[in-house]
């Protein structure tokens, strides 16, 4: 009943270790039959395949889309979609082998940070599938990173940083997947690694991870030789989620002006305190005044008139600089001139799919 192996690299000893089969009682695999999802118990699973307890009798070689998650109602967030190929069936169910994307490096039961028992939980198994997909994507956009990214994601990052790094890679992959030329885009190895490592330190915030993912996507070009993102890696590393919320609102709502070849500025936005609190997600006006000054110091918004000492801010002006506009465009995954992203003097519609 052993499923066919899709990994050809490494010694026989390493392969046997990777294919170790274990039981995960709470893990389930769902497939769709028409419009109805069918839940199948996973009797055992390894890095190469699994045995499903199911009434289905797929023919050997048939490819099935499976959603892996903890048993229970289907979830969108805590699940993983994987392609599998039927190997053989018997009275109890079907043996399947995983059809992983090129370059994937799936390592189950090998985490040095957790005990063997802990690694049998569905969430741990799903994390390893996500790591394998992230490695596949990063290796595809920059083949030279394969060894480095395997070492980084499998051995060097804490669990917290690992989750962030993987999320950044998978979000960037999704962005590029919507592009016609997505399969032909490449990034410089040191640029891709700087973004993944730098972004892994982010707070677990959708704004931060989305911005890092956009920057990674924007670093991919057909020529694969663009180093210009390094400036924005350093800049993004200096900002927090609150700054990015403010910047997103300001870049989206402001009127853009072309001031020269490749140069842009904005007309200042006049925001009431209520507007600023709404866009930033904070109600601490003293803190917001301080954070706006910091954003001006790093150069993403223009300097503004200072509030009087101990006087609470009631309204303010916010004007993204050319640098801030460029950062926002790139963090949306935009490749090319910022003027094109903003429509040259026209307030852009859409941009990041996040609520302001």
C-alpha cells in the first residue's frame, strides 16, 4: 500500500526517513463530488502520500484535488489544497501519492523544535505543506536560493518568524499568479532573501505581511536583475502597521501631480482628527502626532506644521512624498513606474484589497 514516491533527490536512507508514515487521528482530507464536499479520514500519512478511509474508488493514476485540515466543517484559513494521485485501493479506502510542485521540499516529522507527538497534529502537518510550497515558489523565482531558503525555513527561523516568512512567500505567489507573465518572472537571490528574512520579523499583521509580499512580487522581473527593491526593503523595515495604514489611505486618496520625468508629488490632504483615527486604527492623538512626525523623518510623507506643546491635535495635513508613493506602489506588487500605477495625476481606485 506504499504510495509512489515523487522525490528523487537524496540518499535511500534520507528518502526512507522522509517517507516515514504516521497516524494523525484528527487530520481529514476533503474532496468535492459535484457541489458537495466529502470528508475522508486520513489513516496514515507520510511526506510522499497517505491512505484515505473513503468510499471512493479512484482508478490508479487519477489525479484528485484534496483539502487537508483538522476534522470538522471546512475552513478557509486553516487548510491546505494539495494535488494527489491515486495509487491503489482496497476494501477500506485509497492509497494516494502527493503531486507536489517542482522544487517543493516537504519534511514531515523533522522539526527540531517540537517533540514527535506534537508533530502529528494537523496544524503542524499543514504548516510543513505550506513551507514546502513556499520553498517551491522561492526556488522558481530565484533558483539560486534553493539551498539557502531550505536552510532558512527548515532550520533557522523560530516558529513565529517561519509563519510570517511563509505567508509572505505564498501571498507573493498569489499576486504573481494573477499576472500573465507570472511564470517567467525572476528575482535576484539576495533581494528575495532580504525580503523574506526582513519580513519574517514583522508583527503578525495583515498590513505588514501584505506589504512585504507586494514588495517581493514587485522585485520579480523578466530579466531578473532588478536591485532597486533593496532601498524599499530598508524603508519598509523602519515602518509599523500603523504607519502603513496611514500611508495606504493617503496614497489612495490624494491627488497626484507629475513634477518631472519619473517624479511625482501630492496635494496635501486635510484630515480631521476623526479621519486620522479611522484610517490609522488608533484613537491616541498624541501618539498619532508623534507617528506622523516619524513618517516625515523617514521620508514617506512631507513635513507638516507641528502642534503646539501639549496641545492635542484636532486636524492635520498629510501629503505622501514621491518616495512614499513609490513604496506604496511597489508594496502593491507593481512593476514599472509609479506614474503608471497611479494613472498620472489621477487618484487610483482599488490598490491593496484591505479595508481602510
